C-alpha cells in the first residue's frame, strides 16, 4: 500500500532495502504520475496558505523585506565607497609624508654637502697659508745661510772649503745683481 505524503509532495513508494528490493513497474510509475497530477490540480484550486505567502514575501515577493534588502545593499555600497575614499585619503597622506621625509633628507644632504665644501675651502686656504708660511720660512733660512756665506772669513777655510765659498759667493752676488747666476735657477749650492 502506498501512503500519501504532505500536500504538494509525491506519494511515497514502499521502500525495500537489500538485494531483494524490486524496482517499480511501468504501471506503478504511471499511477504515481497520475496521482501527482491530481494533487497539483487540487493545489491550484485552493487559495495560498499562510506559510507559502510568508515565503513569497521573504524571498522577493512584493513586500517590506525586498525594500529592506535593497536598502541594506545600498548602505553596504555606500560604506564600501566611503572605505575606499578613506583608504585613498590615507594613501595620499602617507605619500605626502613620505615625500616630505625625502625632501627633508634631501635638504639635510644638501646642507651637509655645502658644509663639506665650505670646510674644504677653509682647509684649502689654511693649506695655502701654511704653504706660504713654509715658503717664507725657507726663504728666511736661505737668506740667513747666504748672509753667513757672505760674511764668512775665508782666511780660516782650507782649500776645498775656500773653493766652495768662492763659487757660492759668486752665485749670490750674481743673483742679487740680476746677472742670473750660472744656470742653477738661482738656487745656490747650500
């Protein structure tokens, strides 16, 4: 015997488990189809039930739920757009901070380079000053050596020292008188 299920469902066929279960015959299948068609016709003649009306209202039928869902979707879209704008604003702010950081680093580096150039210029001037002082010192020492040679008493010198004194004396006199000396560039033999 076949039992009928709830309204709107096909009648239940007897279930036999195991290897001895039989498949429904063609006649049984046809009778099940006929019974299902009869029940659909009965459903079409009756008014909708409360449960079916609620389901239609809930899942897109005309009613408040559909409008609420649309409102929620619009709110979510607006929130997503706002989040995107906030994200873009944060990105631009970070980008500006990074650019400002690089500008400050660049300014510090330019200042460091300017200070380094200034220091090198001062060192160069100091070096030139030291070189000038060294030249003056050497010139003074040379002048003292030449003065000693000029005022030396040659009578106390031996023959080799006397020859050296005469050559040096002649060079000094030639350089002082503007004669140019004997090709040593005015360096003298000291």
